[in-house]
């Protein structure tokens, strides 16, 4: 797990890219973009990127910072282990 900052108007990842991390927003506002169109806003506390991690597929959408954003990132293995533990319980 690591903490990162994303500058305004920067992409954390783009549609079709390889999936390596799950993200949780600690501060800021981000847009989900599909085929160049804004589809959703992500706010503090929102997480994103789980589907691509679970199924080892390319990213289905892009995520762009609307303002300076602070995020927590969790790698694929840690994320999958956490999900498996929840399912077992």
C-alpha cells in the first residue's frame, strides 16, 4: 500500500491500461471518463479499480483528477487477499 498525490488534470490511469492498483480517495474530486465522456464523479471515500484487479482485465475507463487529489493505493495481491478473506467469513 502506498500514498500518492495526483496533480489537477492528470490521469491516474487510462482506459485500456494494465491494472495494478485499487485506489481510495482521501482528498479531492476525480472524473470517470469512458470514450472521452465524463460518466461519474468520484469523491472522498470512494474506491475504484477493483473489477480490473479481480478479473485481470484492462481498465474499462479512465480516471482524471479535477483538482489535486490524495489517494491510497493497494496492490493486486493485497486487494485480492482482502476480498478472499471477506468471502470466507
